[in-house]
C-alpha cells in the first residue's frame, strides 16, 4: 500500500527475518540497521521496518529494487507533497540527514559564540561529532571487518589438514597489523572519553549525539565478540560509556523493535 503523501512517512529497509542457513541464523540485529532503529526512536517520528531475508549470507536481490547497490540499511522518506519518496543509503549519511531534519538535539552547536561561519570557529563538540560520524565506518569499522574476514581462515569451514597453516598466517597478521592497530584505536577512544568536552559522559560532551549512535555498533561488536583477543579491563572508561548507551530508554526500545522485526534475541554479529 502506498503511503499517504499528505503526511510524513519513513520506512527502514534492513536485512533480517529468521533466514536459516547451515550452522547460522541471521536476524535484523546482526546488521548495522539496529543503529538506525535507535536513531529513529531518538528522533521520535513514526516509521515502519521492512526486513529482507539474506540469501547465502548476503543481502537479497530484492533490495536492489529500493537502491541500486542493494545494501542495507536504507531509509525511504515520503515527505508531504512530494511525488516520490527520498531514498537514503549509507549509515552515516542517513544519520546526518535525519538529525538535520528530525533530531537537532542529537548534534552539538556548530559554532562558538560570535564565530558563525568563520574557519576555525567550530566548537570542539561539533568537530568531534562530524569526525566520529565518519571514523565509525571508516578507520574503525574497516579494520574490524578486515580482522573478522581474516579470522574466518581459522573457522569451521576450513579443512582440518590446512588449519595449522591458516592459523599461523592469521596469527602473524594479527600480531603484525591488527593487534597494534586495535591497541592504537582503543587507547585513542579511551582518551577521548576521558577528555569529553565539559566533562561529559559521551564522546562529544554531556549529551548523546548521532555520532555516539554510529559508534555503538563497532564498540559493542568488539566487546562481545573478540573474546581473549580484547582485554576490556584496559579500557574502563570506554566500556562504561558503552554500558551507559545500552541503558538509555531509546536504545532499549530499538532493541525491542529489532527483536520484534526479526523474531530473535538481540546480539551483535
């Protein structure tokens, strides 16, 4: 049914649904789409979640009917008076667009008093906000995905007789590249929480921002899935920050929506 053009309507398209595959069950909350659910809850606007089952662990071809790349999450915005919905892809772009129009409380003030429009007149909170919107999917998430994919070389699908070789290769890659980079990034993030503007408890200051929402997925994924490869005790402020976000009412509502949409218990990866 086509949405009423006389009222605002948002639809979130996400991979999900209880699509079973050998040894694996995929649900909505195992994708990055959960962050956009949280953002929509914070923006307090009506929306609908439409899930698509994965095919061979990949995004289904039906998503290409929504966006040519067939990736998720995707948000479709039907604005009053507009003939066609606006389709937005990429998590950071979705976050920026929705915050600009529906969640201005999720972005810090851009300029210092009397510095409007001046180069270098931006507040520290705003500079952090813009930085972490892009860092979350750039420097941080790209490294985590690479490590995750390399780790698959020691997984159950690898023939037992070559596992000693793949384990040795993965071990050397971890010690030479991934472990030092993980340490550098997480020491940086620990220091950023410690130096939050105005003594705040979030990355950009005292209030939750869209950047915190973007950062939630990679941080929770590392905390819950790295096991012995990640010493949480070295990053107490960062772990406390993640725990604070998980306790927020809007976050809990988003988890409930994710569970309802996919029929499964919440987890990341």
